[in-house]
């Protein structure tokens, strides 16, 4: 998948799907979706989406240290407004 706009669109859809699955407490599907997002090609245009997938994994694993680190990275890079929409650990 070399088309960056297609990759971004796919990552955004999967990220929204991940949030919905998490709300519905569908843990198996959440984990599958996290792995799908993490397996997408390494590309800077979807770094945010990959970071959010790792955030959800840390949330599930009750890894507060990793959650705090991701929150700091998002804050330092101007993504404060997105933190409001992420579930809290």
C-alpha cells in the first residue's frame, strides 16, 4: 500500500472502529484491530494512528507508565484536543 492518502483513510477508519469496539468491551476484536493497525506499513503519515493503537494496548494492559508517556508525546506535539476523546486509564 504505497498511496499515502489511502493509508491514512484506512488507518482512520480502523482507529474509529477500535474506539467503538473498546466502548463495547469487545476485547478480542479490540486486540485484533490493534494488531491490524500496528501491522500497517511504517509511514510517518499514520504515526498518530499507530500511537493511538499502542495507547489502547497500554490501557488494556493497565500500563500506566506507557499511557503517561504516550499522553506526554501527544501533548508535546499539539494533539491535546484528541486526548479528550481517548478513554482514560
